[in-house]
């Protein structure tokens, strides 16, 4: 799909987010997203990931925002200091007052961040950096979903990349919709990800690492260019387990959540659900990943 940030509708969408108008922001997206557009989620490809995808009623894991690799992500930062350097002779009281205000605000921000749960997607399925960072060094999976359907059913929005940090002076009394501007704004350094995110602010799960929600079946699955290495990784994990648990059966070990999904399970799911399955080849004359319809080599 075309980078939505390069389309005419994005300024209208951005204005809606800045005003806290999520309903109209979603309408703008639905008017401009094709039924054929696909959004992708990079995953490690463990049994835990796979069980959420392939179960009868699929689920999606939303991570608590405080666990992300970007310390600014959903941090709701706000500067209470009126200056960087205070005169100790004439501005001591001001420095103490604003320092206490900053401390209290930082605690409020941290508390709010622990209630925000997010799942991240990308417009790209061939990012070498994201395959490396989020899909276990190209051994994992990249799972495709029909974007239009997700916009209709979930709070999914494209990220706004900017080096200008949103400021909310009173987060304690801010409307939930007003918080989305901070949740959806990331530093321009992350712009290569072309990210969309599903967002849920859930006070009942405050402090949890994440939460599961009901989700959709995928329409396509891409296997990393190094997916074939997962068999050796599983074998090594099993040997390591046997060192301290000699009674552990291979079946039980290979079915555990942290082992990588067996490729035969992926193929069976592809045939059962009639979805598209791909792997990648390395381009021979440029730095690019070339998708190809998967066919087992006997």
C-alpha cells in the first residue's frame, strides 16, 4: 500500500487527532483506504505467537506502553520548569516549587503510561530492520491483515512522525481522546517503520505487561528468509532443557510457548484457511527482500 503519510488525506486525519476527534479520524481513514490494502505485524514466530494466530478464535497481544524500546513512547512528558537554570539567590523558592510540580507530574505520567496497551503494525512487509528487530533476525513471521476491516472494528490509527513532542498540561483531567495525540506521535527517527497501532486504555489492567483481545484471522503470512534455522534453534533449546530435565519429552518441549512454530503447522494452516503463504529470497543486485509464493522444496 502507499504510505498514507504521503497522501492528501493525512493532513485532515492529523488535524482530527490533534483535536481529539477519533470518530472523524476513523472516517477519514475509511474513505481513503482500499479494501485491498494490507497491514502487517512482525512476530518472533514462537508457538505463543502462533497459537494466538491459528486458534479457532484468534487473539492479539497488546503490550503495555512502558515496556517499549522507545522511552519516549506514550510517556506523556510535560515540562513544568520555566527555565533551565535558576538563580540560587533570588529563585530558590521557584526552583523548589517547579521541581516538586515536575516530580508529581512525572509520577502521574508514569501511572497513565502503565494503563496504555498497544499492538504495532506496519505498512511494510520487507523492512530489513524490522525483520531483524521484531522477527528474531529474519527467522520469524510477518502476518498480513486486511486493513479496512481492522479500522472498522478496532482503534487502529497510523502513527504521526514528528520531532515536536505533544504537550498535555493536565493529564489527570484530560479526555481519553485527547491522549491519543501523544500515543500516536513518535520521533521522526522511527518513520521507516510506517507504523499503525491498535490502542486500548484500560485502567483495570494498570501495571500488567499486556493483555489479549479477540482478533481477526490473517489473509497472508510471510516467513523470514532464515526461517529454516528455527529447527536447529529448537533442537538446541531441547538439548539445553535435557541437561537439567532429563524426563522432558520432545513432544512436550517442542509444543511449549517459547519454541518456534513448526513449518508444517504453518503449511497446514495455509491449506486449511486458504490464505497466501510466502517466503523471501535475497535480491542479488540490490539490498532488498524479494517475496515469493511458498512452495516446499522436496
